[in-house]
C-alpha cells in the first residue's frame, strides 16, 4: 500500500457504511405528533421510559443505550438546535445533566461519563429535529470489541429494570 505509515493500526468497519449511507434517507420529523421525543405531560412515564420531569425539560432513558443508565435530557418543546432553546431551557438542561450524573453515580458507582449533544444529521444526531443531551455512564473496562466484530451490543440490564432503578433513585432525592 502506498503512503507513509503513521503508526496507527486500522480496524476497518465497512458495515458502518450502511448507517452512513442511509442516515439521510429517513423522513424528516415534521412536528410533535411524529416525534418520539415529544413527551406530553399526560403520557405514561414508564411506557415512554421517562425517569424525571422538570419544568421545561424531562429525563428519559435512551431506547438504544450505549450502557445501562444511558439518559437523555430533552426540552418539552419541539426544537432542534441548542441555539433555539430559551435561557430557562438551557439552564435546566445543565441542571438536569448534573443531577443525572449524581443519580447514576449514587445508584451504580459510575466511574466516568460521556456527556454531549449531536447537532444536525451530519453532527451525528439520530433525531436531529428534537434537541437532546446524552448522559452516558461509563465504567473501566465497559468497552469491548463485540459491537465491531459481532455487530452486537451487550447491555447487561433490561430497560424496564433500568427505568425502575433510575426513576426510584431520582424520586428519592426529592
């Protein structure tokens, strides 16, 4: 092969091209009725995996978690960009993020976190039309090659069990 060696080994994952190629093919979510993150006050929290509700935002388990306890902080309003959030929404996103980290540390001994937002489809947002911040708990040794080699993610806890534990731990803080 041509080129100058850079000292890095390569782990080729051509199966990811299907995700990259087809990610722009999903129909755009046009409004609240079609949006999976537009949770109404009257919705059943357990059915929709909501673990806590605030004034302008709520906290929900990710339906496709990277790790047990993977949470998302979402405004109730159907907005796609952080720049569209009101100062109150931005403040509550920050506050609920900190509280989510405290809840997960107390509940499961979380040793680290990935926290962040993906903005727009090119930025990696799976649902770019509804703003959400990820809070992913991490532990030493929690990553392995199973997702790459076996195209399978091992999540050692059922979503309903995670919902029960996290919502109870959050409620106990009140």
